[in-house]
C-alpha cells in the first residue's frame, strides 16, 4: 500500500485515466449512463415535462399506458388529483437529486475536513472524535424530526439533517485513512525537509486520501437518497404540491388496491437511483483503491 500511495503522490492525476478503467466494467458503465440520463432529465425537467406537474385535472387515477385503459396523453397515468405522474417524476427526481447531492456535498466536505485535521493535528483528535461520537448518537430520522419541529417541514430542514448525519461517518472514515497515510515514510521525509504544514496537508495527506474519501461519499449518496425519501414519506420533507419521490410514494399509499401505479412508479425510481449509485460506488472502489489494484 505504501508503494501505491507513493506513486499516487508523484503521478499527475490526468495520467492515471481511472475513468477508462471504470468504463471497462459493464455494470459500472450502465449505472453511469443511467445516472447521467437521470441527471439530464432532472435538469431539463421544465422542458421535458409534457404537462404542468402541479395542475390538477378531472382525469383522476388514469392508469399507465401499458394498462388496457391507459392513454398516451398520460404515459405513466395520473394521481389522485389528476396530476400527470410522468411530469411529477421529472420534477420529483430533480428535487430528490438536489437533496442528495447538497447533503452529501456539505456533509462530506465538513466530515472529511474534520477527520483529516484530527489525523494531521493529534492534539485535535480527542476533541474531534468525541464530537463525532455525540453526532452519531442522533439518528438521521430523529434529527429530521427535531429540525422540522424547530424550522418547520420542508426540503431545507431535510438537507440540514442529512448533511449533519453524513458528517460523523465521513469524519471517521477520513480519519482512519489519514492516520495510515500519516505513518508513511514520505510524510516523515517531508517533515525532515522542513516542508510547511500547508504543503504537507494538501500535497501529501489530502492527495493520498481523496480517492478513498470519494469512494465512501459515492456509496453514501445512495444511503442519503434513501433516508431523504423516507423522511419525505413520513411527511417531514417537501410540502405539497411540490413533487418529491418519497412524498409521491406516500401520497399513493391510499390507492394501492385500485391504483398501485401512483405509489409504485416513484418507489421504483428511488430503487433504481439508489441501486445504480451503489453499483457505481462499488466500481469506483475497485478502480481507485490502490490495495485492490495491486
């Protein structure tokens, strides 16, 4: 592992072409293309939506097109208020991805910074890890309930709750990786040469930890999407008439017996996003982890 990390410190990032190795994995390629398509659809939701996702109509609980009474006017049918499910899937996916990406981005950055600082400055380690232990004692759903009680329901409190819930896990992973890097010979050599702390931190510690941290964050993304959807399902997320996949599944649970597509379609979308995110995260681990490449 030491030799691989030394190579990583001395080799320019563009020459390693990790994305080429990633694309050789068929499952990773399919997962990457699916997530790319989902992101494109989410960004272009205002253009691609065939109907107003918030407008009600008299066409209530129209079945999807593959049913005998389905219609191409509403390919995925309508919900209990006559709103087009396809349009709401586009907009709901957009909000779900925003919640997941912002939560993982903020929580991953803060957690990784805390973990790296704890390993780089041993005097901070006890304080940081005790803070992490306190944060781990609050489950994400309980934290969401507390924030909703203070801030009111909405996507904002869910993002804050998920970001805070991501910080301790990222901090523990980053610290574990950074401690092993700090014990390498090139760190000692850099200190012996009198390199400034900033250069040691950015060039040697951060550069040799970033790939493993990114692997964890990519795997955490699927978990955050799932937890965020669960919070919305419980009524703690975005408020009606905003479209969000977890909330759409919750709104369809009253119609499971005679219009199951209202709840099943957004649930399947959540499942596919989480599955492909996990598959891509596993593939990134296989490509970026030097221990698996050696």
